[in-house]
């Protein structure tokens, strides 16, 4: 039932068409790392990542270096960005945000500079950009209890102080236009919606975006993590930090709060308040923007469907999202969006 993807102009990813890099393997990875000035031992294996290609490699100790270098971690995580998604300028803004966090003493895993001081490099054959990170240990928290929620709130408060310090001029702005209408146009033009539900999806999504557009008026937009769910939150001893800023967007700060809380409305009211109390210890959160949670949830649903559709020719995606593009998938999405529209209409 899969349909051929068609281009639909600008999307929330930034470019018209995504080129694929299926053939990237250990030999190409090791060559890229060594071209960047490292000497590799040959150990190289893939890490989980749907959007990009990410590998862990081991490097040799620095020859003739000081004794302290022998004790330094020898593992690196090398991230190859999917071509066509972000421009080099957009990727550099991701790195700038991480550098700003580190400069503000907010725990963040910063890219390792290449010998020329840059943090972004193109593979010799061209078309694919990559970055090297140190390997940092940590675990995803099993649950966010009340003390943990307060810690997360403090972390996000500090993160958003750094996020507000400078604009991201090239990164996507999370709005009803970019995450809603642009992705709707892509799905419509590509024929992804079942014919009998096409009008329903178009009507509901346009209504969601129309209402959400008014709710976004006057809301502060800053650099945010953008994909702040529990899987991107790591704890290492007393330190807590966020990883994977690949989805960094300019958005309302509340975007980085709601994804950490399963459920909605009254189900998460107490947990949300605990997180906000921690946030307020470090920064001031504008509680008037909490009304954006349900519109943001709806926009993410639309965005997620378009993301999978755009990647459907990548062999990883049909194997992973086996229910996508089946009647069951579209029926569930239709019900979810209808429920979201009802919630959004209730916002004062």
C-alpha cells in the first residue's frame, strides 16, 4: 500500500527532497574519521538512529602525547547527517546552541573540534556532513518521580536561559505553518491519505492550524531542544543532561516540557506543576503559554506522519514503522486528530 513520495516544496525539514545515504558503512565511516585527523583501531559499529547514521568508533591514543592522554576516553560517536534535511548553517546553529549551553555550565555533550577548530566536516566524496562527539555514559531514567521532575525543571530553566540568549536565524520555527500546513500539503500532494479520508484530514488539520495560529500570537519563541522526550534525557551520577539536539527548533519554551509527561490535562497536572516549580527556581516560566500544549501535540502528530512518509524509501522505515500507511494507522491518526481538535476548541 506504500505510495511513492513526491516533493511538495519547503517542509518543516528545510529542503525540497531528501537524498539517501544507504550505502554508508564501516569502511566509509573509518575513512571519514581518519581524514579528520584521528587514527582508528578499526572498531566501528552502528548505533540506533532513524534520521541520521550514527557510529561508535575507537581511536588510537595520541602518539608522543603527554601521559594524561593515555587515560582519556578513546571512544567517539560519529554522526553523519542525512543529506537534504538541514543545511550546514542550520547544523552549525545546533552546535552553537550546545556550545552556549556548555558556556553557561548547562550539562551538554559538545562536538569535538576538528584540527581546524570547526565542528562540522564534509566527507571527501561530498554531500554528507558529519560531526564527532565524545562518548558519554548515562542511563535513561526509569521514571520521573517528584524529585526527578523538579531536577528536570531546573535543567530546562537553565537550558532556556541559554536558548534565549541569541536567535537561530537559519533553524526552523515551530509554527502551525511549518509543522502543520506544510506537512499537510506534502501528504496531500503525495497521495498519502486514503482517498475516502482525504477531505476529513484536510479539514481537521486546517482547522487545527487556524485555531493554533491565533494561540501562537505574541508568544515568545526561543531556541529549544525540540524533541525533549525521556529517551533524550540521561542521568550520570549526580549529573542530568539532554542529548541529541538534532531536532532543535525555535519554538515556545513549553515545547520542551510536555513531551516528558505521558498523558494530558488532569492526568499530568501535578507532575507538570512539580516540573514548573523546579523551572522557576532557575528561570521564569510564562504559565499563560500552557494552553499551547494541546496544539503542539496535534502539530507533532501531523509532523510525525509526514516525517515517516518522507523517509519511506529508506529501508529502515518500513521495517520499523510496520503499521504506517495501513488503514489502521490512518484511522487511529484520524481519531487522534479529531480528539485534539475537540481539546483545542475548549481552550479559553
